[in-house]
């Protein structure tokens, strides 16, 4: 009668709680979704799913990232303990076992006498450690201190064996028959049954980057037992399980067993909320604000998940994520999950630092790089070691150093890296098995470092034998080696210099090509202007230039610039100069014939225009000498100025006449004809012929 009254009162309280919580949850739904969406990138989470329920229904569910739906299956890892503890409590309900019964009375195969009870396995105070596992059919004795909380998979591996022994059925069959079907779970099963199932792949964090992996069944059934970490489920199904607990067990579990879950247990240290917690029957109990919160969380390779119960507000939350990172990511995801619970019960949530995941990984990566290159150092010093061995032999000190570096050091690394990792990260990573499973980059870097150091043993033994046979290094051999290294250094320097010269040459060629293009365009433009002007200018006087004296060389700054721009064309114009000179003599003969035969000036202009059209450039030849004083004179035309600059004077007696005759030069054709004649007449053997391109100035009419 008293039990019925208590049950009625509990149902009444839960109904009131449901009414108040339903309205509260409607208020917090948008805040929860906004928070999760905003923190996924900071926590470096590829994807996940969430379900929030009350004792009667699901009030919110969502999936994020690469988890397509809330019904998508993921491995739930340590949250599998919820199903195992539920199965054991069901057997206690049916009077098939008692929680204070010694485990050795229920299963066989214990090594030594064991007085561990079922309840101690549920609370994880049995004394078993994280490194222990069942070996075949043999169950080891606890290595730790009984009564202290230790999160060890072996506790729930043994409970799985108890379920099978007491129920006389396979663990997977019991879960399907007594839990999955009564709760109407649509997609919950063990990893032994995952063949052909569509399971979302997980992610390992390698060097700070999430690397996708395919979901596989547990590869070590003895350590990673199905009853400890081997359940596959989804957010929807996990929400239904939590609703059952909030509804006082319903038809699945009695209220008496629910009360035992909610009771206090042994202190288990800090929780994911940053508060102190106690170990209950398969759950961790802590206080958040004014509410008692019960939760189970844990990671398996590639996945992390958690389930939360807040009976005081009739709230249950299941969160599943497809990533695992023991260096920093798991802590960040745990913080995110605890903040979601805080929002659901009306507490404040903390923002996740965007650097919280990457910075610890960067620190580990620096250590990996240093360790790798340090292991290569003995190989880099082999040349020095070999020469020293040849000169001084194998000494005791050197032998001891080599033994320490190549034999003792790899052994020390192998022994102490797991100890260092466990002290730095915790998470029960005190064995190479755990490191390979949850920190694969550390495992393989350490393996590579040890192999490199061990390879040095046969290498140095062979090198030492060769060195002893050859004996000390003589002077000729030493000089040859030094010369070889010098040549190698010179080759390296030359290679760098060649690269620099090649770069400079490419740049210089580009500049020269650009200047050549500009000069060509300018020359073509001036030629067109000269040809057009020659049609309008007539040679009115018809006079032949007879005397002209050489003038001093006077090349202006502008002319120097033109000559500088034209240097690259000099080689091409050498052959053209002779053709121009010949053409000029032919023009002289043509003028004489024109004078004798009294040919009209119009015909002479047409012939000169035709001759100009056949020329690509206007070229004149002049002589240069050095050491002469320059004159400063004013000329009436640019053609007169250019002609005077083209000739070096020797102070001959006809210089004044030459100046007078140059004043009458009005066109390129007249200058082209006059310059060769003056050269031949007054100074045919002096100086060096030089070719330049004459371009008309802007002060000319044409």
C-alpha cells in the first residue's frame, strides 16, 4: 500500500514538472540551436545530432554538419554503459542477481580470489584500472585500490559476461529482446550486428586536422568489449531511452532501481561541468546551479557522445558527434555539451575559444618535428664519425655514446612516452595500445624515431669495420675530400649566380626589346613624315655643293640619347650603310645628268621621293675624332645642325664655305647626297666611319 502511494505521488510530481518544462523548453529551443550552430566551427566538429526530451515526448531534435538526420546511426562508445547498467538492473528486478553479490559467484574464470561485487563494477570502484582487460576466458584480479573510482572498460566487460551468464543468452540478443523492442528503438544494435548497416563515418584528429574514417566493428573484443563501448544508436533512439528514465522506468525498469541510480556514490573528481561529481550506478552525478544532473559521456576512436538526465526539470538530452580528439577536441566538445545542458535548464553558457583546439595540437606538432630531426642527427654526422674512427680508432667513450644513442635511447623512448602522454593528457592513455587507437600520429612518429636510431647500429658497425681496414686518413685523401667539398660549394654558388644572371638577362632583354620597339615606331613615324614632306619641297637653286669644311664634333645631350637608343641597331645597319652610300653616289650622278639634259625639277623630286620610299631608315655616315674643342653655333635648320655634328673638323681652310653651303640644306634627300661628297672631298682617309639614324626635329616644316 505504501509503495502504491509513493508511486502515485511521484507520477503527480512528474506531471506538474512536465507542464512547466514543456513551456520552458519552447523558450530555450532557439537559444540552443543558435548556440550549437555558432560553436561548431570553434570546436572543429564535422557533424553531430541532438535530441532533447521530457518524460513524455521529444521536444527538440536537430542534426548538424555531415550527420544528415537525427536518425543517422553513430557509434556511441562509452554511452553503451547505459544499456549494460540497465540490463543488470533489470536482472536485479527479476531477482536473478543481487547487486552485492560477488562476481566470482556469477561467472567463472577469475585469476585468484576476487570479492568484487556487481555494484562495485557498476560504480567503477572495483579496483580495476584502465589498462586491464579480459584475456580470453580469464578475468584478471584488480590491480588498483578497491573503493576508488577508476573509469575502466573492464568493469563493464565483466558486467556483459554477467548478463550473458545470468540470462543464459548472448548479450546482443538480450539487449534486443529486453530493451530495444520494449522501448521501440528503431536503429540500436551492437557492433557485432553492424555489417551492412549505414553508419556515419567518424573522424580522427591527425596533426590538428579531422581525417575521415570508415565505421568498423571493435577490433579488440577483449579490451573494447561490446558491453563497454560496442553499441550503435542515434539521437532519436537515445532520446527514447532517456524518456524511460524520466518516466520512472515505465514498463522497462522499476522505480526502486531508478532510486538507486539517483543515489549518491563515491567521489569521482571533476566533471565536464567543472564541478565535483560522484559515481552512481552507471552514471555520474553532479550539481549544476540548483539542479542535480546525471550523465554518461565518453569517446571511442572517431566518435564522442553523451547522455544527460535532469530529473528536477524533467529534461533529458542526448548528443552524438562523429569526431574524437584526445589532445584537445574531446575537452572542447565536452564543454559544448555541458553548455547546451546549461541553456536547457536556464543557466548561462560559455563561448568556446576558437584557438582551444588548434593551439595544443601546434605544441605537439613542434615536439614531433624536433624529435624527428633530432633522430636524424647521428646520420648527418656519419662523415665526421667515420673520419674520426679512421684517425683515432674505436674508443671506449665513443662506443658508450653510440650504445646510448642507438640502443638505450630507443628503449627509453618506448618505455616513457606512454607515461608522459598519460601525465599530459590523462584519458587512460598509459599504453601503446591506447596511444595507437586514440593518438595515431604520436604512435607512428615515435615508431619512426626509434627505427631511425636503431638503423644506426648496423650502419655504424659496417662503417667501423671499413674504417679499421683502411686505417688513418692520409694527407692526400684529406686534401681530395676538402677539394671535393669546396667544388661542391663552388658549384652551389655558381648555380645561384647563374640563376641570378639568368634573371637579370631576362629583365635586360625585356627592357631592350621594349626600347627597340619604341625606336622602331619612332623611326617609322619620322620616315612617313619625311616622305610626305619631300613631295612638297622643290630644289629651287639646283646648286651642287662643291666645298665644305669639317666642323668640330658637337653632339648634344639629345643626340647622345638617340645614339644610346640606337646602339642595339648598329650591327644591323653596317651592311645598310654601304648601300646608302652607293645610293647617294648614284643620286649625285643623277643630278649631273639632270643638269646636262635639262631635266625638270619635278622629275628630280619624283625620283628622290622614290629613292626615299625604298629606304627603311634615313642613315648618314660621319667621321669621329676625339680631343677637339666643341663650338657653339646657331644653325638655321635641324638638317644643317645634324650635318655639322656628323663631321669632325680639322680646321681646314674651307670651313666657312662649308657652313654657308650647309645653310641651304632643307631636306633629308639633300643632306643624304651632300654628306658623302663632303667626306670624300675634304677628308677621305681620316677617322672611323660610324653610322647613326638621323631623325627630323619638331622645328621642321615637314
